[in-house]
C-alpha cells in the first residue's frame, strides 16, 4: 500500500479462471442479492420471510451460529497455520472452540436469554452500569472495525488473485461490494445468507481436500511426504519436526514453547480457556444468533448443535493447508526457507496463499469457480457480520444511550447507515495494517487477547459473585485490557516491529500469555476493587447473578417433555465425548 | 419470547384456516436451488468440458462433485416438500425495553 500501483492490471492472475468459473461465482452473487431483494420486498407486503425465520429449526440457527465465525479469516488463517505447523492447528477447533460453545449453551445462555437483553454490552449495562458498558461497547466496536479490516484485506487478496488487479484497487472494489451487500441484504437476510454460505463453503472445500489428498497418495502419503520434508529441510528454515506436525499434542509447533508440559498448559489455559471462552461466550455477533431463538431451550441448544459440524471443519480447512505445503511448488519453497515471488499480495508468497495456490494446482475449471464462490461467500459474510454488529452497538449502545437520547427511529436508522459507510472506510485503512502481518491469525489472536479475555473474566465473576461492584466492572476490564497490551509490547513480535522483545515469547505463545495475563489481572483487580466499593442492591441483580435468580428462570419447563437427544445436557455430553475421541485419535 | 407456547407449532395447528407454508422462503428450497444449479452445471462441465486429469490425478472431479451436489440438492428439496415450515397466523411483536427502545414501525405502515 506504500506505493501507488498502475491502474492497468499489471500482475498476472494467480488463478486461471474462465467463463465457467465466473458463471458459478455470478450465480452465487445472484442468490445473495436475490435473498436481499426478497427480504426487502417482504418488509412491505408480507411478513412471511421473517416468520419463517423465526420458526427456523434448531439445525438452521446452529449452522448460522458457526457460519458467522466460519469467515475467510478462519479459512485462510487456519489453512495457513496447517501449512506452517500442521496438525496442532486443530486445537483452535477442538480445544479453542467446542468446550467454550458447550459452556455458552449450558451455563451462560440462561443469563443472556433470561435477562432479556438484546446485546452483550446491554448485559454489561444492567449488571455493572455505565462504566463497564462504555468500556465494553467501545472496545467491541473498535475490535469489529479492526477485524472487518482483516476480512477486507483477505477479500481483496482473493479478487487480486482472481482478476490480477492491483491490491489497492481490489481493496476499494471489494469494500464497495460488501457495502452494497449489507445495505441491500440488511440484517434480516443475514441468517439465510449465513446458512447458504455454509453449504457453499463445504461444497467447495470438500472436493479440494479430497482431490488434494488423492494427489499426495491419501493421508498415509501426506504423512510420508511431511516426514521426508521435515527431515531434509535446511536448519535455517525452522521447520517443525515431523512428529510435532503430525500429532496434535503437545503442540509445541503451535505454542512456540520449548517444554511439552508448558505447551499443553499454554494451549489448555491460554487458548482453550481464556481466549476461546472470551471469544465464544461474550462475542455479540455469535451470542445474538442464539438470543434470537424462540425459547430458552432453543437458545441453549444453538451453540451445542453448532458444535457438531464445527468439530469436523478442521478436516476441510487444515488438511488442504498441509497438502499445499508438500504439493505446491511455491509453498514447498517457502517452507524450506525460500522467498518465492508472487502470491496474492504480489509481494512474495505467504502462508496465507496456501489455499489459493492449492486451488490453482488441483482444481479444474468449474470446481475452481465453486471454490472462489465459497471463499468470496466467507469473506462477505465475515465482514458483513463485523460491520452490522458494529452498527448495532454504535447506533443503540453508544449513540442512542449517550449522545442523542430521544430521537425518531428514522434518525437512528440514518445514523446506522452512516456508521456502515464510515465503518467500511475505516476497514479499508485497517486492511492496510493487516497486510503487513505475515500470519493473519497472529494479528487476530493478539486482538482477541486485548478485548475478549478480560471481558470473559468480568462476565464470569459478575454472573457468579453478587458482591462484585459496578466500579470493579469497568476498572477490571480496563486494567485487564491494558495489561494484555503491555505484554504484547514487551514480547518479541506480537506487535510486529513495535514490540520491544523484553519477554522471550513469540507467535501464538505470546498471545496466550497476553490473554492469560489479562484474565488474571482482571480477576485480581475486580476482587480488590469490589472489596473497597459499594455493591449493587441484591434486588437489582435478579436474572443477572446466579445466586439471585430463581432456578426455574434458568431452565425451560418444556424441555423435560422432549426426547433425550433433543435436550440440552445430553447433547452437550455427546459433543464433549466426540471431541475427546478426536483429540485422542489425532 | 416471553411465553414459549405461543409460537409452538402444536398450538397453531387448530387455526388451519389462516396458516400457510413458507414456500419459496423456506431456506431448504433456497439451498436446494443453488446446490442443484451448481450440480447440473458441474455435471455438464464434467461430461462435455475439458477433463484436466493432470490437475486432479485422473479423477473427473467436476462430474463427481456435480453428481453429489445434485443428490444433496434433491435431499433438501424433498425434505422441504415432505415437512414444510408452517407459518403461524399470529406472532407477537418484538418486545420493548425501557433501557433501550427497539425500532418501531411507521404509523400507518403495515
């Protein structure tokens, strides 16, 4: 982004797409916009669209729940990690998502649903008042802008690779596409598009995985190739030993810790507990999907049903990355310590290109178009989710509550539109920041550490300890976030070249430690401040704190009548057992 | 949201006069239509188009993916036909919240 590229497409397209591919991509856009138009028309002459949305069965809300997260950041970032470090990447799913999703459904959802709040910051407001609400709403809004930028950067890199446009042109065009997609489709069509997107992604990544595995001689062939590659790679390339790439535990290739024991502790506490619980249980984009369902039982089951497809996603995301690292010439070169030219950014091949390059090498025209459609779907949905969540929080939690209180609905609608445009413009700038990071996942994990880890600490303490005071709410949040920023600055590379290197930690390990520090600091500070300040009266905590809420408010009386496989707890138990089996098998 | 029984399908079953199915709005029909179109196009591409065996390792990937997608589409369409979503005749409006009022409809609107 530092220099202006010529307007004329100067770069050779990374992928050789033909009319057939464009037809399949175009078809997807037609469906997405078609849903938008249908939704728009239905607002005026029929409410069928919204009604069928409201009576959606649990499998649909469950899929929408994970779809909102299965964005391009996840797909590209996880396949990049798969190419670089191999199988330990599965921890982002089996340790870093499933337990937290089950916890959300079993423990936390009754509070969100029972207290009738409509956004996560609003729960903060009810429990802790203005201070914590402001800290949460502002940090959430900022995080959404930054993540939208990452999504936009990845989207433009696809357009760049597909059409050969200069990155900055692709960035602007991609932003315009997303903006029109949000304004046209609106929030009402979001859930339909998310479910549709899930199937397009699976339909595009599953053939890619199967053909890729076929090319390297099956899973056995992949293991052999990774083993011989790790054995012959030059020492300067720092390729992880084959044993670490092909076994998920202890995952030193992921955490960057020297000791296997510390690595397990880091992954379980840092990734599995702090980062993932922080993300999945407090992220408004995710939680809102479940909060909108028709009963407390459906709300609790939404993340639990989503856990089942979620545990198999790594097979179609990480495996292609691993195949790419032994099959695609540029990736082999990169992993061997080389600096091959080209790539989606035009500034050399990066690990993020693993999936695109594999698509180029193994997919025939036709399937190639399907794969491009799947990636574009993921980008758009991811960015649209970030920007619309930003909208909601900005217009209602910030603007309406603190700046202009009693205006008409049209006024807030207009503010929401303006916020959408502003968010898109800001995302263009954050996209250029994201492009300077070699591995997008690092960047994201760093951000999550700042915003989500202390949030989870405050929530869990606030839900189960009635003595926790409003002052402790915002002081704990602020000090937790600041401590994470401090650790990131003192580490070797969590902030790229801005980090000071005082603490000898790099990569994911630094993120885990920053997040864990934020969690511990938040708990300690909240506890200390609570003892020194005045708590809220117990009567105001009903529905918000465990000990002040009647048990019958936390469960659905209808649920006992359902067969066992439709009840919350048995379903969560099955998911937990399955994910444990997966952990032992790989 | 307040009373889970008002939206349950069992309750609306007595008032058959005013209820109808979601039809084209049913997400399963939309999924079935898109996957079905993809399936047909890829199957045709696999039968008529260039095969490119050097990329796929000898498998006619377009053909096989097309057939699987067409089958998946058929499942969604049949499922939607066998168990249609019934739209209840009456649904409660969204709840108001004193601390943060929700958007209201225009007076004179629908």
